[in-house]
C-alpha cells in the first residue's frame, strides 16, 4: 500500500450557539453538510480505515521520515558527520541543538504528537462503530502500533514527555522516561495481540494491502523497547516470536534494502511507504502532505553526494576504515562498504551515470571525500536528486536487526554460545567467514564488543548507531567516550544531558509544569 491518497480529518468544529426568544437552543445547532466534522465522521468501516490511514500520514511529513527523523537519528552517531551550512542541522551532530531554535528537532516533536493525536482519534472512536470485528481489531491494532512508534521516538529522543492516551483532555503532563517506556511497551503489546501476520489472507477493506503494520512489526518493536530498557529476557522472548513466525528472511542482495527496486521484501518488517508518483509541484515544508505537494522523501537530496544533492550528511572516515578490518572468505572488502558509501574506489565506481573519479577529478577534496549511498537514486535512472522526488521506502525495521537484537539479548542473558548463529546469518549474506571459527569461545564482554562492531557495519546510516551508543552507556564510560572522540571530532563538544534533545520551547510555554531536559 502506497500512501498516495490519505484522508485527513477536520475535527472539533466549534459552533456558536445564540439564544433567541421563541427559538429553542437545540434548533440553532446545525451541521453543515459540506463540512465533515468529528460528529459526522466515525460512522462506518470506511471512516475507520480512513482514520487509521491518516495516522500513517504523520510518518510522511518533514518532521518524521520525509527528512527530520532520519537526520536526528543519524547525526549524533560516529558513523556520519555534517558540514551543512544550516546551523540547525550542523549542530545536531555536535550535541549543540539550541533551545531557542527548534528547527528539525521541534518539527519532529510536533509531528510525533500529531501522529499520537490521530491514533487517539481512532482509539477513541472506532470501538463505537458497528463493523466487522476482525477488521475493527486490525484497525485498532494499527492505531496502537503507530501510537507506540511515535511515542517510541518521543521518549527515545526527548526522554521525559507527555503521554496522551486519549483526546478527551486538553493538557497532558510531562511524564518520566520510565513511564514513557512503560506506555510504549503497553501499546506494542496490545498491537501484537490485535494485528495479523500479514494482510494477504484477510478479507475486508484492507485485504492484500502491503505496508500496514503487522504482528511481526509490533513484536519486533516490543522487543526493541525491552532491549532499550535492559529487560533482556523479555526482549529475547519477543524477538524469538518474530523469528518463529517464519515469514521473514534476509534478501540475498544487501543493497536491495535501500532502493526502490525490491520494496516490501522478505526482510522488511516495517517500512515507511513513499512514492515518486505523488502529484503536485509544491515543495511543502510542514503539516500534512497536501495534493499539491511534489516533494516525497527528502532523504535522498539531503544526504546526496556533492553535485547530486545537498551533502548535508556524510560517512566518517572511521566508518570507511571499519569496513576494511575483516575480509570476506574470498579475500574481498566487505561488500556492504560499496552499498553504504561512494568513494574513489580502485577500479572505478559509478554514481548517477557518472564515474566517481572522472566527475570529481577536478577537485582533490571531493575526489578523496566520502558520500552516502544508502537510499540514493544513484543507479543511473536519475541524473541527480534535485527534484525532491525520491520514492524509496524507508526500511525502519529490518529482519537483520531482529536477528542481531536477538543475538544481543541472548548474550545478555548468558547464552553467548547461542548468539553466534544469529550473527552469522547476517555475516553470511556478505560472505564473511564463520565467526565461531575465527573468534570461538568469546566471553560475554567480548561478544558485546563484537555485536557493536557487527551492528555498526550492518546498519550504518540507518539511524541505529547513536541509539546503540547511548543505551550501551558509552557516553558515561571515559574510555569509550575518548575512543568516540578519536573517531568523530563532533564528540569533542558532547556534554552530559545532550544525548537527548531539548524540549521545544513551544511545548514549555503551552504545557504548564513542563521541565526542560538536563543539560539545556
């Protein structure tokens, strides 16, 4: 299912009541038949489906996966850096986002709560609609999943945030980080009970529609929430449930996870749907996607190589070097390097129909620089990214991640020996040697370091690295922090508390009692 036609709700239309002699007050309350309101909506199963489609719509805006959320997830990692001329972006990776300038992080915060609000509308209203129970459960399950996903991002990035679970009150007090994770876990649990394994065998308005949240997606994110809160037994058990569904597998070609060629493939547990065929010519910079918008995903142009995009994000040299550490069984460089970045490769490398060495040959700085390749339309079909129309779906939960997180939870629960096979499944795709042979009998601590290395190479530039660094406690470990600084100079400006973004000033002003995050 591509989200090319989304329906957005006009809610809470206020009608002023005027009392006139000889006329009853009720007579003056009229419903405009030309305007859909909350009172006239939420009547049919079609309304319910339109309502949950609107919740998905908040994944497509500038604050979420169109642009801002990937930036916020990526830029603090040691796998990438930014020399963007835009200070709001430049400062993200330097842990220096300004309370007085909420650009990017404030847009994300706003859109997460737009998504929560829309999910709450579904959860508040759909239970009262007379409709097929199975379809109703699937719609409610998607609303719980999506609310959990938006709150996951809010809690993960901003720490202590409001947790609206209904739209029946105006103010929602700020809650602790622990309370936030508890709500995220509750939403994913409920979603996993209500959602189907797939939509290919269901009947109803949503039959056969790809891209909708599934049981596997809910279980995977439930396991991830447990992992982030160090509840390793529950993390382990839920990742195993995903594996035992027997519906996911790694695709043979690693790069197929980052192009428009093989979307919604067997490795995709959940991905955000974009389409290059969206109509319109307007760029659009906020709010809900409108019919006139021509911009779809802006990741490609934002991360694009110099001359083909804005080059606001680039890989670090340390990441490039990490790919050289271990050769394949045929003594080749890890093939994920070429799928992750563009560089002056011996023997040549093509991008957008151009030879790297020829295109950048006139500038030694560019010739020796590194540029992002994941999620770029660079295989020759497009001359560059300057039309803002990338249609590549964002794969935000891959089965490879499930396998690696399962291995990590096994290691943390004392089953280090069992972790090998799940790590090797990911390594074998790119022809790396058997880890059990090259590094047999690792201790739990050694396996932790190995998993950190494996995750860096498998998920570079996919928004996972800094989350891993923070949850592993590396920012509180003097030796690890020194190591990070040696890899990425942006860590020189890290200060305690800056692992989270500030609460936007607008939220501080509008929600009484909100306390700013430590460090700002």
